[in-house]
């Protein structure tokens, strides 16, 4: 009985203190992609809006990466495609091993070259390389925002279907459906590819929603993982009698 009482008190302490403890810990984020991740003078990117959303929720996140602008560090490579990211990811991630990786890569190919299999293979290789270095990394893999630059990007809808299948079948990879609700007629600049401020805000909101989901899951896992092993066993038995 003493052990059960102690366990309940211990659990109460964790529940009351866990939020502040989590907020004190800085979680690192790597934003990986092309010019849609990097941004430019003529086009917006999601990072400043995502940082604003995270800050408003008092979330302590730090963006890391090999490049830096006035907003944050990042790994956005303008004009580069998924094959380039695949070629640099091992070195890049070893140098910047973020806990959360945001991936949006699928542009800078041509429909006439039938690139879907190549892009899919590149995304799989990028994920595999990250997980090999850090099996606990949380990888947020996005569907590709649609584009009105046709026929160059006519492959994007079919690519997104394949990306969803891959994400669904891969542990540690989480879908961020950036394509859903993104209207290139309203959400891109004049080139019909890169997001304007409205499009960038939409992207930031999608990333933020999934990061929040992850944070809640991580918080629950941390709570249990921090318990000594004998108390984990006791908690398992107690939870069958007392709903926790």
C-alpha cells in the first residue's frame, strides 16, 4: 500500500512539474528543402511564421542548420532538388543532428523526365540516413505544395500519393499534408511556384499542428520513461485498477 501511495504522489508531482521542465528544455529543428524552405526577396517562406507560432505557445525550439538568414538557421537550398539533398544529408545531419526534421522536397524536376520514382527514392534515402544517425529523430515529411507552373510540375499530385504511402508505412515519419488546402492561384507569387505570405502562413500552420502533436506525445512518453523501472511496473499494474 505504501508503494502505491508513493507512486500516486510521485505521479502527481510529475504531472504538475512536467510542463515547466519540458519548457526549459530546448528542442532542435532542422528545416530541410529547397527555395520554398529558404525563401527569397520575392517570395516568403514558412520559417518566420512557424517561429512566431511556437513563440506564442511558449515552446522552446531552436532552428539549426548550415545556413542562416535574418530569421533562423536552416537547410534550404534554392534551385536544388531531392537528389542534391540526398547527396549531402549524411554530412549535413551529422553536423546538425536536430531532434525534429522538417522535409519538403519535390520541386526542381521536370514532368517530362518522369521523376516520381527518383524523388520517392531520394526521400526514402534521406529518411534512412537521418534514422541511421539518430533513430529517435522525429521526421516530419511533407506532401509537396501544388504549382501552376505547368507542364513542368504536373507530376506533383501523383508524387504526393506515393509520399503518403511511404509515410504511412515508415516508423518515425509523420505526415504533414502541405498540399491539402494550398491553392497556387491564391497562395503563390507570380511564378506560380513559391508561396506568398498567405501560402507561407498556411505551411507554417501545418508544421505547427504536427509539432504540437509530437510535443504532446513526447511529453507523455517522457513522463513514463523518467520513472525508475520498478515504478514503471507498479504503474502498469496500478493503471489496471486506477484509471490514470
